[in-house]
C-alpha cells in the first residue's frame, strides 16, 4: 500500500555532513520517492506541537533543546510500506542495539542525538505532515 511519511534529519545528522548519505539510502530504495524537502531551523511552536505528547517527561526539555540547536532537513517520502520501511532503515533509537546497515547502526553515537526521525504510524504521519508540510497534505 502506498503511503506518505515525514522524515527529519536531525541537527546532529546535518552537523556531521550525513544529509547526502541518508538521502541516498532513501532514494536507492526501489519504489520510494522524495516528494518534498526543506532545510529549516525549528521554532518553539513547531517543536511543542511535534513533541507535545512527551511534555513533562524527563527527556522532553533536552530533546526540544537539541532539536532547536541547528537546522534540520524535513522531507516527505512516499512509497509502498514506507512508514515501516523508513523506520527499519533508521534502526532502533539506541545505536548499540541498531544493526549495521541501518542509519543509526552505522552512524549513531548516543540515544538522545539519534540522527533521524520517521513517523511511527499512518496517524502520526498524517499529523506530522500537516505540521511540517501543510500545503502538501
């Protein structure tokens, strides 16, 4: 089934020069296309809307601070089972648990700064796409 998902290359991926590497991995996946892409620095309102469900948890403030620390690359990826597929390509949040060949397994260093965000469900993808790419939703 064809789906759309939001992918964010986080500030650590941008700082480390991994944009091309990650985009290349997505583009090489047969049947997936990048239909929108933008580099931007996230403002407080966007961060609160995106991570609001985590407010009050111990990791919320450090996460929001990290995500505001530099530019991110936001993209819309479309294709067959792309939500599940991009999450598999990203690998688990913990880079030690992430398999070699996954983005986090190959490039991850710490759990909190984990290079990439990918929507975790169709419901999340729809909500996140409206937040980051309102004109393409």
